[in-house]
C-alpha cells in the first residue's frame, strides 16, 4: 500500500514537473502570432476582393504609401532623439515630444511674418532654411535645459525617478506654451512653391511630402556619418558603453551627454518644421501623440540604435497609412482612417510581447 502511494506521488510530481517545463509563454506567443497572421491575411483578402466600385484603386494605394513614408520620416527624426538619450543614459525622455513641439511653434511666428510680408513666397528656399534654423535653436535650447535642470541632478537616482520627471517636464512644457500662446490650433503657412505635385520616377507626389522625405534621408545620413566618423561621435559611443571607463580615458562625460541632448533636439527641431509644412498646423499639444508614436518607432526598431529608430519610424508610418484600410475596408468599417492610433499602439504591444529588444535589438527583456 505504501509502495502504491509512493508511486502515485512520484507520478504526480513528475506530471507537475512536466507541466512546469512546458514553455507556456512561447505557446501563447505562437497561438497569438498565428491568429494575427490569419487575421491580417483574411482582412486583406476581403479588402482586395471587394467589387470594382468599392475597392481602392492603384493610385489610392500609391498615395497611402507616400503619406506613410512622409509620416514615417517625421517619426524617425523624433525617434532618433529617444534612441540617442536612451543609449547614453538608459532613460526614456518622454518630454522629447515637447522639444519637437517647441521648435515647430517657434518657427510658426517667423513663418507668419514671412507670409505676411511676402518673403516666404519670393524666397522659399531661404525662408525654409531660416525656419529650420529657428526651430533647431529653440529645440536644442529646450533639450539642453531639460538635461541641465531636470535630468542631471537625478543621474544617480533609480530609473523610475527620471522617468516620472520626464513626464512632469512634458506636462510643464505643454501648459507653459498653452498659457503664453493660447490653446487654439494655428494654421502654418507654406510657400507657394510647395503647392501642387512633383513627378518622382513618373509618380505624382505632393511637394511637401517630397521635401519631408528628402530632408529626413539627408538628416539621418548626416547623423550616422557624424556618430561613426567624428571624435564627438566616438565619444558618444564610448560613453554609451561605459561612463566610468570613458571618464578615466579622458572623455568629458557631462559634455558628451549635453551634446547628445543637443543633437536629439536638433533632429526634433527639423521634424517640427517638416511636420508643420506637411500638416500646416501647430498647437501646444501637437508633440504628445507624435512623441509617443516616435517612442513606439524607437522600440520597434530597437531603442538605442539610430538605424533602428529610422527603420522603426518608416515601418510605423507605412503601417499606419496602409494597414487600417487594408484590414478594415473589407469589413465595412465606417472610418478605418480614425484607427491609426490604435494600429500604432497595438504594434507597440506586439513588439513588447514578441521581441522586446526591437527588430535590430537583442530581442531580450530588460529589467527596469
């Protein structure tokens, strides 16, 4: 009898161990992944097989792709700031969206003056160059002040403290601009030279979209070369690896960190002007949603990686532009275009579930 009970206990314990060894997380991920693939395939099939008069034509899909590239280029420029700061300090600067907003808002007042006196239309290239300079100067100033006032005193604090501080700084900047300039949305003027379309490889593309995509490509290539080939860029890479050893080797860590914030602010200022020229509006709260989406893009590509931020931004922009219509049009959803934010944050959740390190990251979980 005792032997039988012993055998039963052994069988029960072995069964428990077998269950414990089951990779439950991987099984759930596999089932979820299969469900997502099936859902995407079925939704796409329903949309692409709609009757002739109800489905989108090739020109509409082409416009979706161009809009997605332009939007993704802006996300990529903002996401670079997140990745640079995270690579150096291992913190998420949630006030970076407001750095982007500050540059766009500052350039608006200059653009308004240029529009009223006709300078914007008579000298469009020079006008846009001045707008970029103004936006960059303001965004860099805001980013550097954030680092000096809000983040540097907390550099040795637990990582949750600077995160909460960044959220507080974001709210402070939003309400400061609202208090000084009002909550209303303002129309951003654009030069007459940007009205209409250009033919790019035989494809008609809106001129602001061409400008945004070209500027983003130039900016990302220039930044990659700067980080890879300059002494400052090498210092940034060294500090991101190990601050203590970098200081021993003679690198000024504080100056390198300030430079990192300044470069992130510069890219955010460029993104602010491009966003304003593309959507032709600014307001004190314009930085919140693009900032969160740029953070999503940084996580998607692999936060801490410049190339990952660029890739994640472009992928997110294209997905937002194409996926809602591709998946939902066939199910007669009334307003699939209103679900772009849902798509963005669903992508964030999926990346965190399946590959927390991002596409170009390690794919491993990180403890915070």
